[in-house]
C-alpha cells in the first residue's frame, strides 16, 4: 500500500503537468541498496550465525545483488500493473554503474567547492544497521528520566572523557521503509 500511495501522488502530478502541456519525464527506479534491504540481509546473516562484518564488504555486496535479482520484479511489476506513467524504457537501479559514478562525482564536486565538509555534531545513529539515519526516519519523543555519567580516563593520563547515557531505552526509533 505504501508504494501504491506514494506512486499515485507522483503519477497524479506528472499527468497533471503533462496535460497542461509541460514536457514531463518520470524515470522509474528501485533502491535495493537501502537501509531496509540492509536490515533484511542482516537478519538473514543473523539466522546463519554471522554478520556483515564477518562476511566482508565484497561478499556483502554480492548478497545485496543476489537479493536484488531475486526480488526486483515484485515492486516493478506492482508499479507497472498500477499503470504509472513512467518511462519504463529508462528504468534505473540505485547501484547501476552510471548512477554510482554520478553520485561519486557529485560528492567530489561538493567537497571540492567547500559545500560538503566534516564537522562535529549530533548524528542520528541506528545501532542495528550501524548506519546514520535521516531526521525524517526518527520519531522523537520526550521522556522523563535521567542520565548516568561515566568518566573514562584519557590514555594520556591528563583528564577524563565524560559520557552520559539515559537510564531507559533510547527514545527514538526507525520508521519502516515503504
């Protein structure tokens, strides 16, 4: 239902603009390299009593490609049956070689132009996927509680690093992907 709802909204806008005489293009694509897929693969690996770290990057990517080949038709066939007005002759996938190269080039340009940088700031982190997550994927909730403060001695011997952690479970969660 999530895919149908999202695609129906996009389809409505594309068709509306096309009927008004605008030159429109909707490139259909799938993202089988997402956090949702990573979660699925991690569950499979857990059932096999291993982890992505133990498997290694190359073998993990091979598993992602296997999963993509096995499941890609399901969503695409659903969207085609819905009759969305996308240009199916130009369908793309997140990890297509051309797209990956374009993303790398964009990041290099942004960094070169000083528009992307490293900084020290809070990041939403998912301990399950070991990945940063968007603010849009976090449900913030205020909760009553208090923090435990731990002092860790610095290896230099001249001070401590103080870390605070809540007593209760984290007050955020990841929304399931559509």
